[in-house]
C-alpha cells in the first residue's frame, strides 16, 4: 500500500516538474538575455549584441511566419524602389487572380499576410519572389507569354519558391542576426530607442543579404528544379495544363533573354525540361483542355487592354 | 482500497498531465483566416480568426483540421494557417512572444516585427514601403475567385 502510494506520488511529482519546465525555460531564456545584456551595458553596440546572440543562438530554431512576412515586405520594398510598379488596376487584378489561383492549389495556400502579385514596368525578362508571399513579374516577361496557362506556370514556379522557403534558406547562415534582434527586444526595457535602431540595422543587414541572394545570385540549381516540379504539380491540381512549364521554357525569345533575366541563374534549359518530363503529373489526365481557349481569350483581353 | 488506488492514481496523473500542458491545441499562425463550415476554401466562413487565436485540439483531414474555437463553435481551418506550437501575443504590439524550447513557436514577434520595420524604414535606405502597401491592397475575394475558376474550367473543390 505504502509502496504504491509512494510510486504514485513520484509519478505526479514528475508530471508537475514536466509541466513547470516550460515556464522554467522561458525564465532562464530571459535571464540569460538580461544577464548577458546587463554585462555589456545599456548601449553595448552591435558587437556586444553579437555576443548576446551567440548565447541565444540555441533559441533560434527558425523564423516565424510573422518574421518571414516582415522580411518579405522589406525585400519587396527594395524591389519596388528599383522598379516601377504597374498602376494598371485591371491587369493587376487579373494577374492577382491567376496568382491567387495557383497559390490556392499549392501546399501553403495561406501565408501570414497572404499572397500578392505585382507587375513591374520594365522590359527586362524576369520574375522574382520574396518570402511570405510576394511575387513580381516584369512587363518584358509577360509580353512573351502566349496564354494564361503560361502565366500560371511562371507564377506557380515563384509560389513554390515561397512555399519551400528557398529565400529564407539562402540566409540560413544568418540565423544569428535573428537572435541579435531577439536580444535587442529583451534589452528594450533598458533603452528602447537605441535598441530598436540597432535591431533595425540588423534587420537591414539580413534584408540586404537576402536581396543579394534573390536578385544577384539567384536560387541554387536544385531549388530551381524543385520550383519547376512544384509548378507542374500546382498546375495539374488547379486544372491548368501541366505542360505549360515546359511551354514557357521553350519560348524562343525567353531563351534569348536568358542572359539577363528570369533564366539567368537557372540550370540549363535542357536539364530543366528533361527533369519536368519525368514528372508523374504530366502523364495524368486532367481537364485542362476544356477551358484552355476560354482562358487564352481572357488572357489576351487582359494583357492587350493594358 | 488497494484496488482503487491504481485507478485513483491514473485519474490524478491524467489531470496533472492536462494541467502540465494546458495549451495543447492549435494556434492561428497567420494574420487572419476563417473557421469554415466545410473543409473547402469556398465553404461558408463561420468566424474570422486572427493571429494567436487558440483552437481546440483537432483531427486532421487531408490539409484541413476539424476543430473548435474557444466558444465551442466547430468548423474547419486549413493546415497552412495554424500551428501546434504555442503563440503568446505580447501586450505591447500585436506580435507574438515565443519561448525558446523546440516545441514552441520560434521567435515570433521577438525578432523582426512592425517596430523593427519602422526603424529600418526610417534609416533612409532605398525602400518603397508605400508601393508594398499598395500591392497588398489588391485582394481577390473567394466569390470572384470561384467565378474565375468556373469560367476558366479550372478545378473547383
């Protein structure tokens, strides 16, 4: 009797301790942050924040959807400072409807702030995406596309980059900066303006890093192949022609613009096309032929009017 | 009494387990979404849900969770809009505070948030947030999207 009671008591004690551990971990996290920051002073500067960040790096398991959203907004703000955004409301609405359609059939139809699509008024042939749900297509690329299914293919490719978090993965080595910002948040009780300013600098460095990766370096070959594959699957699910990804790649003028635009950083076209041909979704029948002409007509109408 | 003791212990353990992890459930991880009548985006929205809202422990049906809100209202929420990790909204901003253990939400609201964006934007870099805000204003509602899919003979779930 007594033995069983003791056993039960220790079981309950163990559960109680387990329940407390969550609170304990929060407390210790804050204590670490405060003690580290307390040790470096009220206005320790970026270097000291890096020291604090090193203590907190274990706390960084990845970015939240909210942080991803703010990073995406910042990268988009940089893109839109470099390129002029279209003001053609009807065309933008059409592009956003096609984009929302493909996003809806992706693995992540919902992001923190939703998906948003913008036409950039430049003759460069390009499409770009930023974390959190921001997609940009240039007028130069749009002009080369023959139909709605091709537009859907380009947007589905970019949406897949977002869903797979390819942009964020390109700054994975910069996770420390997130910890720095976190360190700044805790120290805000001490000197909020300075801390916010410094957190803004850290944020800016991360944005610059990401922007450089997305715009100048581009995604890795594997990421591009993954985006192609994801686009084929999205098109199939939505009822678009899954072959449209290949159609886009085979546009002659797009290939000649390859040097400076959308395909610049991508793997060789022949490799991409052969990879797509292996997709199981190309062989599966869907109803894409049924509405193809109707979609092509509304595409022509939307783009021609612009 | 001897027979009852193990049962009593189990009951106490179960209660203690619930108390130790009172936050078991789902949390809305996006700015806004809907609790829907059916597991479809086109289904009637029963209630608007917001970042950090807690939902009951749920069973998953493909990409949808069948769940209940705090008032017991039953409906469906898409898996990409929720997380099993705990989200605690900070009182200062509408951001979420997070704790560092692996089962928790990662640094939500503690790192890059509206305040940090403000500091970054005011630093004078080449950024055009006004254009981003304009971009975000274009929203395609479900009614318009449904019609678009139907007219284009696209898939309507």
